C-alpha cells in the first residue's frame, strides 16, 4: 500500500476525540487517519463582516483538539471554502483510501453529503457515514404500522422501550490516537473575512453538575436559577457525547432524559418532513394572515415590548447568545400570538443569535409555540407573560438583571394589552383555520 495513504475522518458537528463513532471506525482501518475540518463558505459567507459566537465556539473547540493531537505528532487539517472544492483539493494532495463522517440530518447537510459522496465514489473511495449525535436516527423509532411518529409521547415511549445498554456504550477512541497520521501541521489558522464575538463563558469543558441535575425537575423553569444542564451548545457542536448524557440522565433525572428525547423527536421530524424548514407542519396554518409589521418585529428583537419577561429574554439572547428554555417559550408565544407576526421571522432571528442553534429543535419549538407544528400547543393557548413572570420569576431577579430600567420612565409601555391580543389571536386563527381546506 502507498506509504502516503490515509483514511480521512471528517469533523462536522462532532468536535471531540472521545466517544466518537466515525472516528472510532476510521481508527480501525489499519491506515493512518487524517482529521479534516472545513469552515464551509456556504454557511460562513452570510456571516461575513460581523462577529459570530458560533464560529468562535467552533474555532476554540478545534484549537483544543488540534493541541491534543499535536502531542501525538498529528493535528487537524483546517480548510475554508466550499466543501466540493475543498475535497477536490484534498484528493489531489493525498492518497485517500476511505472517508468516515458522522451523519447530519439537516437538508443542507444531506445535499452536501450526497455531492461529496458522488465525488468520492467517482474516485473509487468509500464514504462511510455513522450515527453519532443521536441515540436513534432515521427509521429506528417508527410506528408499528410503519412511518415516523408525529406525536411526542408515543415516540418517547417507543424510544425508551427500545433503549438498551448497547445503545449507550461509548466508542473507545482516545486509546488509539497514535493511529492518527503523523505530519507537521502549520500554525493553527485564522479565518478569512469572519469576526469572532466574545464567548459568554459558554465554551468550557462540558461538565455535568450531579446535584443540579438531580434537582432538574424542580428548578428548570426558573430562569434566575442555575437549574439546567447548559449542555445545548455542546450537544449542537458535539463537544459532548449524547451517549454520555443519556447514561447520566437515566441515573439522575427522568425529566432531563425526556428533554433529550425531545431533541431526537424533532430531529426525526426534520428528516422525514424537510418542508417544515419554511412551511408549517400542519398545512392548514399556512392560511393564517400574519401581520408583517417590521417595526413591531424590531421592538421584539430589541427587548422593547413593554413586557419585562419577554424583554429580559430577548436582551439575554442578544447579549449572550443564550436564552433560558422557559423564556424561549414565552418570547416565541408573544411574537406569534400577541403580535401575530410570522413564526418564521422569530425562528430565523433565533437562528441568527443562538449559540446552541439547532435547526430541528429551533424549528420544532417555534412551530410548537405558533400552534402549527406536530404535537403543538393548541392555537387557543396564549401564554400570559405577566402570569408567567409571577410564577417563574416572582422576585424579578432574572428580569432586573436584563431590564434594569424597569419602573422608570425609560421603560416602554406595553405594545399590546394581553386580553385584547389574546382575543385577536384566537379569532384570527379560528377564522383562518375554518376557511382552510386542509384539516388542521
């Protein structure tokens, strides 16, 4: 065999050297493994000329991995460009025996992988993809009659009934890192045309607080408390293994485990129904006459609605790239129901700002809030932001942190009154759905 032959492991949303399915399989092939990461121009170009926390998170994670590999006389090949062009260059530079990568289920990723797979096959190079960032993927949790579940509870029950210790067994990668290709990588590269936003303390080694997570069900709805795992960004970029989290969740807290199952539920919805990216899952909801009022959208985005819980959440998002899950529900419901603005506007704003942005979960939760998704909240459920604040931030600790001018003339009056907005939303939804030809 050619002394320069390599197997390529393609890093994507799996930025770790431990318990990594595709890396494990690549290391078993008997050929030195060359790790590759591509900063995808198709994703980065819309971010040009502005700082982005997600790029900073990825860059920091890769730098840590690269430093670890340099201790074994290896490193990561970092490239920036369009994946097809980058792969054409890589294939000219190396004798590639096979390629391993972990699966991604988003429409863009599926199209990208199909294109790269065709290129590799044209060169006679196998392209192996592996399940890694989900416990069960694609058709593994299906209805008895076949087809995907579209309601969470039966999906969850089937998911839990299928789960075995083998599904959670870790992949032993770190013990075999000496099989990585030896080379002298250049200095870790900067990126062209991309600014970095400061990370709000979110990039750190993912560590689980057992005491906190055993009480997860008691504190998770209170945004002023440190009551959640804060693993969402690590899950999004794969700096932590889902298998490790599920093992701990089974032991520590069933409510937290069910939240991890929600993530898998939305992922399989996106895979089977990719049209939900920009269309309502319930087709009848396409008839809703949303108010396309951009000035109202701007006030919501800026945290100037006059509803403190909503404004606190939006300001936390804008300043940190994070928002507490309970507050995400409140802010999303306010946009869709109180302001009657298109759910897709809010979904895309969150997509732009969230450090932990995941298309499947973000889309699924926004459609849930708007009432148009699978297993969604009924359209006549309209959260009262004031009651939500009284219940989940009664001492206003969370609100005061983000809305310090509350109670002064500088704080705006409410954009709408809850009672009137609720009636308007219910009337608008009911009228639109009554006239729709497709069942809701």
